[in-house]
């Protein structure tokens, strides 16, 4: 019986994500951390005990003068040298086992999900279906997946604490991780390598779903953008395609094919905007289009000084992209 989780549940304590692993890879990495903690605690207690014992036994108040000197015997040298050596060997093989589980031998296998870090958003693509989205990574539960991690500009770092290992994303180099998420739900993370002014607002959201729900989501994302249903949304669509928006953003099914910014084909289906900076609703989208630098200073999107009516038209179309 695992008493730890029971006690935590009774006390209504919510542990940080790194102590609530949701994948075998995260559990294995966490077990090494727990092992280090136990070993360090045992060594600290031993040092404290020996310090107190030696102080009490050889303290000047009890036995004035220098304590007697005696040559050390093997019975003392063996545990002093052998103990730390055994601990190091144990952690070495423990760490190698974790590395073999997390860092893949790909054997020519293509990645299931390709994640590319940009300043400052995550591009997420699914090679087998051609789906491209941004900032929210959808995965099926219980399936062992190969993630490919890239960077389009500077060094980023992918880390979702509940799901396991961190991995640097380096320009010009592809790194890979194995991942098997065993529980449905939303898992949050963040870029863990300082990458510029908006590093703090480069959040990660991994949405893990049952296989059927994931396939439904993938099919919906594969479809082109829906056609506008009213005149205001149609006006926003025309403005988007004739203005410079289409130079940076892609909307599948339209002439917008830009790749500098996030893919907006199904923008309205996402939970947040701006890599987790704000909720995905009409009010937030309006504030963003009115003055991007006020909401996210340093973002690559400039302020266009569009009339309010034009902003409302763009919002009407973008909120229709589900």
C-alpha cells in the first residue's frame, strides 16, 4: 500500500507537477530524484550524528588536551571508500536506464509530432496528417510517441514537468524524446531556456485525450478554414487576405500561406492566445489586434493602427475559425 499519496490526499495537499508524474518516463526520472534525496538525507544524518558524537566524546570540557591518535583500520576505510563508490555506481546505472527509456533509438522511425520553438510561440505539426497548429499539443492517451524538437531562431527548452525530461531545442539540430502519457487531462509546462523578452510567456499546454477524441480533433484540424457566415466575418476575411496578415500567417483553404507567425486555420478552437498569455475570447483578441505590443511587448507582430471597425471585422472572422 502506498501511504504517501494517501496521506497527501487526506491533507488535501496539491503537489507540484514534477511530483505527480503522468508518464513512465516521468516516473523513472522522478525515481532518480527521490533516490538522490534519500541518499543525501542519509548522508546528512550520518554527518550530523558523527559530528555530535565526536563533539560529545572528545570535547575539551570532558578530556582536556589533544585526543589520542590511532592509525585507521580497514574496518573504517572500507565503508568510507566503498560506500560512496557503491552509491555512485548505483546512480550511474539507474541514470543510464532512464536515458535509454527517454532518449530514443529511432531506427529510421519518423516523428509522430514535430514541435518547433519560435520567438515566442510553439509550432506543432503532425506529419502523417499534415495538421499544423500552435501552442497546444494534442496527444492520444496511452500511446508511445516520438517527439521531434526543433528551433526556428534561438535556443528554447521544452519541459512539461509531469511528462518527464527537459530537452533543448537548438537551431539547425533536431532532438527527440519518447513520451507515453497514461492519463487524460491538461498538462502545463514552459520554455526553460531564456529566449528573449517574452520568455516568461512562452507557455506549453499538452492536451491528452482518449484515442477516439484525439482522432476526431485531428480530423477537424485537417479540414480547411470554415467559410464566413455573415457579412462582418466576410469583411474580416477580405481584410486579412489583402493586408499584410497573410504574409506572416497561414490559414488553410485561403491564399494566406505565411509561416513567420502561428497557423491560424483553427484559431478559435484553442483554449488560450499568445502561448498562454491570455484566454481565447473576443475581448482578448480585440485587445491584441488593437495594440499587440501592449499585451505582449517584444512580440514580432507590429501595431497596424487599423480603424476599430476593421479590428471588429477581423475579430468576427478569427473567432469563426473553429
